[in-house]
C-alpha cells in the first residue's frame, strides 16, 4: 500500500466505478439498440479501468474485487441499484456521472494523490455525462410513455442522491459546493427534458444511503454473488 494514498477514499471511488461497471455490463445482449449496447459497454470499460487503478493503489485489485464480503465494499448505494428499464439506467447514469464529473474535475486540480487519475478520467466521464444528458432529453421530451418512464425513474432513484455529498475520509473535496453544482446541473437537464426535480428533502433528516459505511441494499448481495462466483469457484486459476 502506498502511504500517501488514503485507503478509505480509494476504496470508495474504486468501488463506485467497479460496481457501476458491472451493472452496465449486464446490458450486454439486452440493450434496446445495437448502438446503445456498444455505448454502455464502452462506459462500463472506462469505469472498470478507473476501478483497477484505484483499487491497485491500496492492494491487489483482484482480491479486493472478488474476495471481499459485502460489508467491506464502500460504494454508493446509488450505483448498486438494478438496471430496471432503460429509463432507470439513464437516470442512474445522469445522477452519478454528473456527480463524478464534478468531483473528478475538482480532484484533477487539487494536486492530491488522486489528481493524475482524475485528470485522465474526467475526459471519459465528460462523455458519460453527455450520454446520460442526451438520453434524458430524448426520453423526457419524447412520447408520453417515455416521459412517464423517465419521470418514474428519476423519482425512484432520488432517495439515493444525498449520499454522494457526504464527506469521505481522505477525499479532499468541497462536498457542499459539489452538491450545489450538482443540483443546478441536474435540475437544468430535467427542466429541458420537460421533467422536474423529484420531491424529497435534501437537508436535516436526509438519511438514505449508507453504502460508504458498508451497509448496502438487498440487490447488491445478489449482484456481488454473481460478480464473484467464477473467481471464488476456481481460486488461483489463470487464463
């Protein structure tokens, strides 16, 4: 382990990328159109690359990905949520990629241990964010059916959007400012998509989301079992 890398922060960022990469990979063979299958796969690969770098900063990337128990993962509850229909996947992408782009932009300029990774990854995440925004506009301002599905997806995932802005030990970022910028950006996209910010308090009693403390939602356990199955079934195997 590199002494200058905060382990808690590296695991938080790495687990976010790893878990969302796996979720997006689940669309392989199931995306609505071939072009989207390629796009989602590319985003998943970008995130997997980020996860490998981050986890390698604090240990063996394979062991950390495949041998940890559920409570040892520090990812946001947002990224572990099931894909649902395509609108749910896009809402999850809009919420997370907007957050990640703002965070990595700040980390890239910080000069801290995550600056080199963030400086490279922010270019990838800018595409992830644009992809999610364009689909939000397309679905929200599309047919009555697509509008309603997008509205429901944004509402269903809204309760998980407070957690990203809780401070993380070793992560030098202005979380209050990030949240303000995030709300402005997401709000603008939703308004242009003829949608509105979902209802729900974001201050005071806001409590949803404890993934950073190792408390995860029920779908995560099933996802983790699938992700780790091959490695645990054949320990020490090599291609």
